[in-house]
C-alpha cells in the first residue's frame, strides 16, 4: 500500500487506534473519511482536523450499506478501506451469562468488517492503488484466557485477510493486515494507563513507518507484537501463552 495520494475510509476512527491512524494518514497527504455512530463527535473531529465524515453503525447491516453508498457518492476516488471495527469483552464461560457479550463481539469484530468489505469491494476493484486494510491482534495467535470471543474474532480476521489476499490476487486490490499488541486505548477498563500496553502514539508511529518502508507488506508487525505472533513458529508457544496469562488480564 502506498502511503500517500489515497482516499481512505476508516469506520470506527473516532478514538484509539483508528483516530491515530487517521491523523497520520492525513498528514501523509491522504484524503481521510472517518466513520462512527456519534454525529456530534464526528462533527467535532471534522472541525478540528478537516476529516470527511460518515455516520455508521458497524453492527447494523443497513447502516453499513447506506454509509458505503454515501462515501462512494461523495468521494468517488475512494481506494483504501481500513476495516478496523473492534470491541473487547471479558467473558466467563463457566455459565451461560457470557453469551450476550460473545455475540456482540462476533457481530462487531467479524460481521462488521465482512459486511464493510462486501459493501465496497466491487468499487475498490475499479480504483488504482486500492487496498483493504484489516486490523487483527496479537491475540489471534496466542489466547488471553479472559477474552475468548475477542481472541477468536481476531483469529477470524487474520484468516479472512490471508484468504482475501489469495482471492483478490487477480485484481489490483491489496490486502494488508495490521496486527497490534496491547495498546493504550479504552478497549478494556484500565488499558489506557497500563504499563504493559504499548503507548498509542508509539504504536501508530511505528505502524506507519512499517507501511511506508514496505508498500508490498502483507502484515504490519510492530516489534512488540512479534512475541505473540511468532510463538508457534519459534517453538515457544506454551511459554508465550503462560507469560501472556500471568499478566494483568485487563492489559491485553
């Protein structure tokens, strides 16, 4: 993915990693459209930073379809989708009380990106330098005990990215997977101030540097996530899982 000269749509970019990437992509000379549910927050960010905006609820298929049509109508040069919706819930599977949280995680983290890609993939195939950017997690490769559905959802996004790359190889659409470690965001209570989590600006800066240095990259792996990502390949997977789960469960 070339780092400048694009028109980029990032649903879920009103805070956290999404907003950090939106600011950096805009600074590199891209037109950036952010999406979110809260109209007043979108208007505030547009006024402060000059983003384009689109109201979207990533859990609602009709909202996704409507937002996709709206963005393409207003920004016909759209050639990059960053499909990064994500929520995280602590779940206890000893009793069925976890089910509502698990379903919400899957709807947001898996069906949201799938529906978003489905709404735009035909358009993207008509654009030069097109890319679909997914956002998985180091937890796709090593499980955190307290977040089973989140781990599974991000493993699904990883394999979806791998497979779409194969399917779309006969088109001009590149598929890039960003794989964050724990980052200081509001994904879980306490994570924004966690010493274990990577500072948000540090993560976003390193991720952008990696994107810029290798336009053909399939995965964007900051140094901090490689411990989780490559445990099985290194042969120390069991140690990785033990180390991960010995930490504060609200820091990943």
